[in-house]
C-alpha cells in the first residue's frame, strides 16, 4: 500500500475547503453560546438604556428609538464580530494552523470559515435586536426595497468589520490581546451620529465624526429605514465597506503567510 507524500496529495478544489471550515466555525459558535448571547444582550441593554433613560432628554417627543436603532444595529455587529479576533488568535496559539498548512488546501479557507460563520451569527443577532426594537416602539417607514437595501448594507458592514477583526486576531500575540485590540474598534460608533446628531458634538470632535467610516453607513441605514434622504452618503458607505474589506483581506493574507510560515 503506497502513501502519497504531501506534495503529491490531490489539492482540494472548488469551495470544499471553505465549506468545511465554515461548518467548523459554526460548530464552535454553538459550543460557545455565551459569546453569541452577549453579542445580543449587550446591544439590547444599550438600546433599552438609551431609549428609556436618555431618550426623554434627547427627544421628548418619544421618537428617539427610531433614531438610535441604526446605531444599535452596528454596535451589535461590532460586538459579534469581535469574537472572530479571539477565535483566530486561539487557532494561531494552539498550533492547529500548522496542521492545516500540511493539507492540500488554500490557506485562506481557514479565515473564510471564520468570516462567513461570523456573518451568519451576526445576521441572526441583528435580527433579534431589531425584533426587540419593534417591541420598544421602533416604527420604520421603509418599504420592501428599502429593507433589502438596509439589510444588504448591514451584511456588507458585518463582512468588512469581521475581516478586520480576523486580521487583528492574526496580528495579536494571544486571544486576550486580540480581545483588547478589538475592543478599541467598538468605541467608533460612539464617535459618530449613532446616538446624537453630529451638529451637537464639540467642534474638535465633529470633524472626526463626519469623516470616519461608520457615519455614512449609519446615515444610509437610517435614511433607508425611517425615510430620510440618503443621497451620495450611500456611495461613501459602500465605498468605505469595500475599502475596509480589501485592506483587511490583504493584511490578513500577509499576516497568515508570515505567522504560519514562521512556526
């Protein structure tokens, strides 16, 4: 009986490898139910806090919930995607990446599995958060086309931030460090129009809020859901997401080859 050497093993083609690693990441997610629960509970708690504690002061008419929900949706995406950094860093720490590198498959399949699984987890969590928003008074005016556009942009944003967290997981020296680095990104929605109009911010902070990537994404989702004007901000929202995806994929690919190859 002959044994194929690694160089002669048939290479896995198509999306077979990606499918296997997506399934692997989803199984890990089910076993780590606490992370998924926290990715849902934290945004829900913040939504209830802003709506019922601060909402009366910010908008006495009671319509603040319609304003804040898009920001909560992006917070939910950030909380959910941050676990990707920990999962990737843990794979690097345990050495399982070295085992995968001996197999005849594309190196990027491992990261693809993490990213796609995170996208599915986050879409589920976002759906739960939006459902709770309806219970506390969220009343969007969007039609079918606007809902499709909003969901598509949310999915694109989740994909972008998840790839970025995957790269952070590769760059970090440990799962704990990956969690810390990723936590910094979770503050970006607070420095945008997520909770208050940009015009109310101090002048020195207004420039950052106006020109960071999350603001156009927020304003586009808000415009689609509550019927305000979207305009060219939608172009910038999509462009920022695509730019982040491209940059994160290049960075993650380079880090994966460099770190895995140095072991």
